[in-house]
C-alpha cells in the first residue's frame, strides 16, 4: 500500500508522521480515530534510506525471520511490568531494545524510540510497523493512551496474544491428521489415474463387452488426466491468482469475509473468536471511560473482517442516531439471543462493560472447546470419503474381472 505523510493537531500540539493506507481518506479516518485533527495529508514514497537500497539490507530483510507471536507477547508483558513500575516509556523501550535477542524486534524498538523522541504518539509509532503490530494491537494501545491505562492494555494484549497462540496451535494440531490423509489421498489418486488404471485399460478393452459404469468412469478420468493434466494445473494456478486478486478488492473481500463465517466446521469457530475479540475490546474501552460511539469505532478497527467491520460501523451509526446498544446489536444480526439478553441487563444495571467481558470469556471458552473437538468432527468425514473412494476403485477394477471369471466358468 502507498504511504502518506501527514500533519495533524492533537489539542494544542502539532504532530506529523507517515502512515501506510489505501488512500488519504483512510489516513484521515485513522487520525480522527486517534483523536487527532488532520491538517494535511500528502502521498510520499516508502520511507527509505541509503541502506534500504543496499544488497546487505535486502539480504537482511530476506534472511532475518519476522517477529513472532511469542516475541510480541514477551515484549508486551515486559513493557507492562516496566510501565506499571513507573519507568518512563522511552527508558522502558531502551531497556527492551538492549535485552532483545531478535534482530528485527530490536530494530523495531529502536524505530519506536526515534518516533517517540520526534513527538509522535506511541500508537501512531506502532502503526508505522504493520508487519509487526496488527491493527487490533494498535487500536487497543490507542485506547490505553486515551485513557491513561496503557499498562493495563498491554497486559490485556499479552493475554489476547496468548489466546491467539493457543488457538493457532490447536488448529494446527487438529488439522495435522486430516492434512496428512488428504495429501496421501491426492498422491494415491494421482498414481492410480496415471499408472494403475492405464495398465488395466488394455485388459478391459480386450473383453469386447460393455464395461460397468464404475469402470468406464475410472477409464475416462484416467484418460482425461493423462491428456489434459497439464492444462488442469495451469487452470488451477490461474484461478488461484484471479481469486487472490478479486478477494483483494473491497467487494471481493467483504463477500469472502462473509462466506468465511458460514464455512462448515471452521465458520462457527472463526465467528466466535471474532465476537470474543469484539466484546473484550468494547468492554476494555468502556471500562477505560471511552464514549460508546468512539469505542465502537475502535472495535471496528480491531476486527480483521470487512463484513463484521461493516456490522460494527452500522452499530455505531445507530448509536449516534440515539438507539441503545441493545437495539443496535440486535439489528446487526451477529449476536445470539443469550448475548443480547446480557447486553440488555448490562444497560439496565450500568454494568455493560463487565457483562461484555463475561460474553468475551464465554465465546473464548466455546472456541477452545470447538478447537479441541475439531479433529473428532473431521475424522468421520474423512472416513466416509475414503470409503467412497475405495468402493469406486474396487468396483471399477474388480467388477470386469469378476464378470470375466463368471463367463469363463459358464463355458
């Protein structure tokens, strides 16, 4: 994405910096979400120096691994501890930089210190490193800056990153066996189509009799694979790139993000995890004293799904028109009746932030349970698919041989 140099007003102070965004309007929206008033936004080249053009810098960029979730977790926890102990943020970052062993994280901490020393706030400095800090991370840090509870936010981010790491590990563990079986099945089908079936084809044709449907299906599939396999491979690659290009557009991304929530097995896990993130970030914003409209703007920025982001934006517009959070949440159509009931109780009792936190914990527990049982839900599907494949192969190969043997016995 292009980079834009901006200047803005934050109260009586003037700030400036560079942000990566799709267009100037998105930069202005990001600045307003941080409580800044944009003054000027101009396109600029990607920040670079003479080192960026050197082969050594390019080699370093390719060989040094990116900052992982564990590195970010440790940084967040250590920064929380230092800030809670009363250490100024510049000294805290300097200490983390000296103790960091990850070279890319070390360079990122140095860049953050330099940005802070030039007058840029912490969340804006983080936003200049999208490859390290996600939009959710930046948005919650912005909430911490606005409310003076940055240390509490960093602890919450540590817990969130820990949960994300747990989810990714559970997903990998659940999909390891199905992926292995799927790869083995694909290899087996390829070998059968290109080597086994052609060997039987001559024998079957020598029968001079009508072959069973399963055998004709296998022979036709094998012949098509041998003749046009290269064309299928090219078409698959082209379709993949066209798909990636279309889903990168605004319309395609919204469509795909909506469909991801409806995928079998995985869709409900993705949706519950996203709702857990939304409700927890909204709870944290409300606890910190952020107004509901602004809190919903922050929540929209934390959602890594264009479809859900649009739902949150509509909720914010409804609240701005004077609707209650309950009515706006019900109109969005993404919350269950139980959650809506808890929101209603929270609004009536004035404990909406606490109940939203409870909802986030509820969704998190459900996600953990779904992930633990994901492998058990996939196994029956694999067994049925394998059974159907073996049945087709057995019928296609052995039925003609059985018919031939029966004819020979009659003679």
